C-alpha cells in the first residue's frame, strides 16, 4: 500500500468535486491506488508544492486517469498545490 494512500483518497475526493473527471473505463479503486503511488513518488522528489502539484496532475492526465477541463486547470493546480504544501508541513517524505 502506498504511503500516502489516505491523503490521496482525500485529495482525489477534493479534485473530483472541482471538475476532474475520471478517465473512461477506469476502476475508481485502481485510480486511487495509482494516484496514491504517484503522490508518494512526487513527494519524494522534494520539489516545491507548486511543481509537485503540476507533476502530479500532468502525470495523471498523461496516463489517462484524469480528464481536466482546460478552464479548471489553474484552480485545480492551486487546490492540489495547497494540499501538498500542507502535507509537506505535517509529513516529511522519507529520505
């Protein structure tokens, strides 16, 4: 189980309520598991919360897990970046 599984579940719920649509024919549990794994991976990069948010969102779009309306992208990046910034202050990634 990925380290940030519970956090990813919370973040996934937030982004789904703000315009993200799951890709066609995607099992929501598989999306959650992959989203948690990707969150763990990008948190380990030790980049800024803004960069981490962009990498996370872009990778989920690239893999076809998320469809993001272009007019919602900036807002989603702000939401994800804020969530990650808060996560960085309470849980430090492993070295």
